[in-house]
C-alpha cells in the first residue's frame, strides 16, 4: 500500500502507538550496511545499528540470501520444540559451539525480554528458590519479570506491584555481593551496562560475583542482549573476565536483523523445563525457521570476517580519537570495543549534541536510564572512511558545548 509522505507521517502518529513525545520521525526507504536513506534520499550514518541489532550491517547480502532460501522452503510449521526444523537445530548447535564453558542447550524466544523471562523462570524452577538479585542501572526488558529486575525505579513505579522477592544491589560494589545468600535463585546482570550508561565494571567484580554465586548455589545469568556477538571486542563480554555464567541471554544481533532471542544453559539446568510439569515453558514463534536461518548466516559472517576482533581494534583507536576531540571539554568518554559513550554535564547539553549530530547525518541518542550519556554502537562493519565522516560531525557538535 503506497502512502503520500504527509499521509504516511500522519498515519504513523495516529495509529502506531507512540512511546515518546518526539519520535525521530525519519521516513525510511532503504538501509544497507551502516547507512539509512530517508524518503528524500538523504543519507544517515547509523551509529546505533538499529539499537544493537545490525552488528553485521543492515541487510547483509549473505543474511538476505539465507532468508530468501528459507522463505522458499517453509515458514512457521509448529510450536517450539515439537518438529525438527533444520535452521533451528543448526543455529542451536552453532551457538553451543561458541558459547562459553559448557553452555550447550538453547531455548529460542522472540526477543531479549522474553529470553530474560525464560531464564528467570528456569532459575527459580531449577533451584527451588524464589529470590532474584539484580543491579542498579540495569535494563533487562519491559515485560513484568524483566522490568522487576530492572535498575531504574522511574520505569517501575507506574506498573507496581511487580515480581516479589527481588533485591537490587549497587553495580560494581564487591562488598554488596555478601547480600547474595542461600535463598537466592539467581543473580542477573549485564557484564557492561548498556542503557545504564555504558558502565564498565572494575576487573575484580565479575569474577567475585561468579565466586559468590557458586558458594551459595545461586545461578548467574549474564544478559548479553546488548554486549553479545562481538559488540565489545569478544564474542561475549563475560569472557573478558574469564567468567562463565550458568545461563547466557542473547538477542538483538542474534537474528541478523530479524526478531530472535535465546537463553543458553547447561543441560542439567535446561532439562528442568521438560518435566514436573512437562511443557513448563513454551512459545509459539520462538525459534522461527526464517529468523534462525538469518541468525545462522549472521553468525557465520561475524566469525568468518573476525568482526569481534575488528571491533576491539577499531574501537580502541576510535576511543583514543574521541578522547582527543573532547580534551578540555565538559565531556568524558569511555567504552569497550564498538560500544562507546560520551557523557555530558547536563541533559540539555546532551540533547543539543544529539540534535546537531542528527542534522549532520548521524543517528545516535542518549541511553534510556542516563539522559546525560550518548551511546555509540555502530555496525561492526563500519569503515575507516565512515568513522572519519562521523568524527567530523562529532567535532562540529562538540563545538557547541
């Protein structure tokens, strides 16, 4: 169905539920690689990668080919776990090969927040305990369970009461880990907080957390929805601290541009969903064959082109450039791989910076839980020329501070 542009914008505002008072409003006509083109033919450099989805770039030809081939074979045929579907099996086996430690059984979902829900349910059922620990500043999704373990009360209060028996600890505070005890079913955290402002823990925090969970028999759930698939310079961020969780949660880049999430665990942990009762956790569309075909193709591209290693190298160089650009300005810079943040002195300064960048053709934004932090998370395929293009616009926007 074709719309005139004014009609399209009006219908968007009227019929698509709005979640902010001022949506970005770019009318998308095409997206390829690191770039998006609007209805006027204007080109934008996407420094958010569709919110961490397009790690291999928008519409990668290998991914598109896999999608087309699977569409020609079959779409949805049955609920999850009943029929043997080759794309689903192939991706599960591939994930088991690359996941840390002995995490080898995959439960596919439609999204990251659904994967978090499944991981929390699994932890409670496996341990027979109810208490969940999370961290201040965390973001794990917006369904009730995921929201309950979030770390920003602003987004929780309108929906209370939430899941009971949840305690939120300060992030990167080793003494606070003593609160994890034998009543704890699971501890959930992002190895590097995304929406909390790209907060990177000190080197000893994750190993101490792993140790404490093992001491008391609590499961450690690593939410790598944002940090996974090479974003921070390794395939999964937790391995940078030599930490293996009991359950690994992934999504966003997993589907190569299509909706797909998963939680991955040890066989004895994941087996708990098949008995007492059977079908203890089910989904209709999780692990859709087309999404799994896209995910397998994206993972193959990521590994074949060594994009995690490239993200580590390119990100380190870019971070050094950003520090030089911000020297002497009221702005700090931090990051790991191609997950970077610029932190400003006020929300007003942040908005001016983002607006100027958009005018210059860069798509970026402040994080959900820190309105003074601008996150940069471009496709891992971004070229040196595109980085230079971005730096010119960033320097111009920084001049407004």
